[in-house]
C-alpha cells in the first residue's frame, strides 16, 4: 500500500533547487538528528514523571543507520471519520501497540502529527459542519496536534519518535525513494516476527505497515497475549505534554492530601431493548454502583470521613455527586478553571490532566478493577462481554 502524501510533507515547489536540496538530504538529516539528541538529553526532570527506568532496556539511540516504522496517519479512526473514534483510551491502545512494534523491531516510530477527536468527547472543539469543507479541513477541525497531548521528547527516551509532518520525515521519504528496493517495504499482514527475523525486511530503511483502513486497533489482535505487551498501560498517560503535567501539579498542590475516584458513566450506560421490550445493558450493575448512595457504601472502608475527595467523571447531570458531600470535601476539575482554561483546548487534554491527578491520590478508586490490586466502584468487568443483561438496581447492605 502506498504511503499517503499530504500537503504538509511536500516541498513547496519543484524548482531545480529541489534537486540540490535532495542531494544533500543525508547530511541534513544527520545534523538534525544530532540536534534532536542534544535537546532530548537536556530535558529536565519533572516531579510528575513516572519512573521509566524499567523501560530502559529497550532505549534506542539515533544514528546514521537509523531505520523507521510507519503505520499511517490516522489512529483508530475507521475510514478517516472522527465520529467513529471510540475515545482516547481506545486510541491509546492502538498507539501503544504501534510503539511496542517499534521497540520490538528497534526502529524509530513515525507518529501521526494529529489525534482525531470524536465530537462527543470534544465539546470544547470548534467543529465544521458545512458541506463545503474538504475532508482535510474537517480533519483539522476535529483533531488536535499530537504534541499538544504528549511529550515527544519524553517518549523518545524509551522509543524514538518523529512526527509525520516533520522535516526529518520528509527527508526519510526523500532518501527512501533514492534507495529503490532498499527504501520502502509495504508489509501489511506480515507478522512482527517475520519483520525482525527475515533479512529482506531488516535492511529496509522504512517499514510501511499502513494500518487497516478500518482502524489501527485491527492490527493489535494479539494484545490479550500478555507476553507480547512491552509497555504498561500507564506508559502513555505518564507521557502527557509538559504544560498538562504542570497544570496537574498545580492542582495537586492545592488539593494537598486527597483521595480520588474515577466514575465512568455517560455513554457506557447505554441500553437497548430486546424483542420483548426489556431494557438490557452490557454492564448490568454499573448504573447502580455509580449512584452516590452506593458509592458512599462502597468506598467507606477505603476513604475515612472528612477527607478531600477528587471526582473525575463524564456524568453530565448537575450536582449528581452532591450527596457525597455529607461525608467528604468534594473537588472537581471545574473548581480549578483558573489553572485549566489557559491550557485546555479539548476534552482529551482535560482527561489527561485528570488522569495525572487521579494517579497522584493517596487512595485511587477506579470504576472498573483492571488489576487484582485495584480498588473499584463496580465488580462488572471492564472488557465488553457482549452479553446484554437486565440492569440490576438492588443491593444488600446499602440503604
């Protein structure tokens, strides 16, 4: 499959000067890469950074023999339609899968320069709805810059990455065209093991695994195989852009000693009626378990009365969690608009800040139990069981 070309990576003209520029591209890329290494090494430490020493065994260093891995310029968005994106967590699963392949192949990953945002997750965004706009204009309006979400220098400490609108990427493309059969290898459907073990691929400058036209996630079907997981789930959340980490640090300082809960409701509570007209859901206890009176009952053994409780939730009903104020001092991200408004441009950025605050709590209670040691509001499994059941609203032991 050919690598898509966009206006961002094309030269502005086809004058004879272009030929001269191309002839010195290798010298230019060496200079640029050495600069990137210097800037990366000068990055200071941050109090919110998760220690990444456990990832260090896979660190790659840029050299003149650097090779690249390309997965396409869309993350988990079927058919280029942002309305089909499932949300940041789902997209991060795909991105983490691609980064793991880059680690496995010891290649620099070519990261998309923009992240698609589903409109239901982006009420801060300005979305075009006119029929006269082009698909690229619609994409630009319903997406955000990747480096506004993630600290690419921080990621590069573990897996070297470049953006697909960078000068480096253009130079890689230019060089690959000159190398002929040693330049680019389209490898859709080829396994990671074959890419690493077969010499016909190992010597190629650019591996082009342009992702499935359905979604990147289709390329990650082996994620249930825990031996294939090279990066923990916490990796990308800890790689938030510096301005997001700084905002989270300021809020955490104001919160002081606090506990936190993440209450996922919203779209996850959807129901559908069976042929008898009975409402069914994939998470039969979730609506019940995330009601305030059941939350109070559930967390009482973990969070003593009088504690500051930070709540992150996609629940849209005003004052929904107010009953919890009878026992706790409640705090929400909306209480810190002075800090967030200058920084947050979309709900993905807000969610990334909230994740850092949740992770910094003395006691953090998730909606779902993700590991055996997690505290959770519900015992329903997080993974979609595809079994539609009647919602349950009764519970023994809670009044």
